[in-house]
C-alpha cells in the first residue's frame, strides 16, 4: 500500500469547533460553590440550580487560569507548549480576483496535496475562518493524513502501548470535591461506556454511553478531546470526542469529528499513541506494523488589505488555487 493517503471526515459536529461544544462543567465550578457554607444545597449538589447558574462564569475563569498557566510555562524551553502555532503559510491572491465584487460568493481556496488519489479524496476545499482565536486554537481536523508505515515498536517516545483503553490521563481538567480537595482524573472505556474516574481510587465520577462507532479498542487524550480507535464489523474509525462534559452530567458526550480509516491499513488497527510532537501512531492487531498519522487543518484566513490568504497547512507540492466564484 502506498503512502501518504488522505482520509476525509465522515462526520463533523454542527457546532464547528471544540470551544463551541456544549455547556460544560469546569472544575472551577465546585471551587466557587465551596465558598458557600457546607450545609447549602448549592455546595453539595453539582446539579443544583445554583451550580448551573455559576457554570458560565466558572468556565471563563478556568479558561483564564489555563491561559495564565500556559503563558508562564511558555517562558521556559522545557515546559513550553509545542502545539503552539509557530509557522503559517501564505499565498498571494491573484490580481484578477476582485475582492470588492459583491456578487461573488467569496474567496475560495482549493488544493490537492500528495495522496489525494487513490485514497478517495480528489481535491480539498478549504474553509475560511474569520476569528484569529478560532483559526489558531479551536478548529477541528478536516482530514487525517496517513504518512508512512514501518515495523512495530513496543514503545513510542519511551511509553508502552496501552493494554486496554483505560488510564487515559486528562491533562486539562481536575475533579474538586465539596471539601476542596483536588483529584487528578483519567478516562476509561468499559462495557460500552466511557467513564471519568479518579486516578488513584478508580472511582467513577461520571459515566456516559460511548458515542464512537462500534467498540473502542484504544484511546488517547489530545487537545481537550479523547481520540479513540474503534471497530464496527470490518470498518475502523478514528473519533475525536470532547471531554468537556455537559450539565447535567447525564448529557451525552459530543463527537467532534470522525474518520473512517479502514482503507488506509492492511490489517485492523488496534492501538493509538500520541508522541511528544503531537503526531499520532497506530499499530495493527497483529503487532507487526505501525503507522504515522497526522491530523490536518484545511482552513484559511483572509487578509484583504495586503491581498494574502494565510493557511495552517503546507500545500507546496500541489499549490493553491484561489478564486472568488
């Protein structure tokens, strides 16, 4: 089988990005509730009307806390966030494209990077983003690129493959109890349900019916989402599931994007790891081969004043067709 191969999305969340997904419960919510007397219903019941009222404020406080923590870490090389966008690509808008034409449907960008054929993707239409914050941080993958295959290795960056889909550490959220103690949490898949658990005691804090297609064989944490591998009959899927669980806590987990990756592998994929550089590695059931996979983000942002489009991905091999028809 030849590589690279491009795999397009089979589903994307209608909200369009992770930041718009759901009305979720932040750990800061219980910290605010703990400021009230311990006999109050608001403090004791996470689903109380009072806690639901506090939730929008606590979500924004949590985001502010995360930004301050990240800003501090980025001052030191050893703790800097490697996922920060540090390279953008740009393409000059041709002179025959009239940006003032009100009858046109807007600027359109099309590319056909290597691997578009024979993997079923003929060309890629990019999506325009108007918000810089969304462009940098919140957009969802539009495709995944299977870059290469190689011999199976027992570890990725010194970390062994999971024996089963459990113990997936949540790097963004904590659980805060009514006494103010903070607990690390992890995610586990068992009996068709995804469970949010205490790292030490394995106590279930929340439990949700799995929204992935089929049976999950492995999963990893990535940018506020669970990236799961699942099988349904002979089909294999890579699914991005939001960990921003909603209120009340019995609401469903959101599937943000899903990819049918069956055609990219000779054998059924069963394990997934994400290395320090953010690259995905998938191994097959037979533990013979492993595959390098990269999520791709086909978006552009328009600079009308200087007549440029800025892109998140490198399309040097195919070039970019820009028009306003």
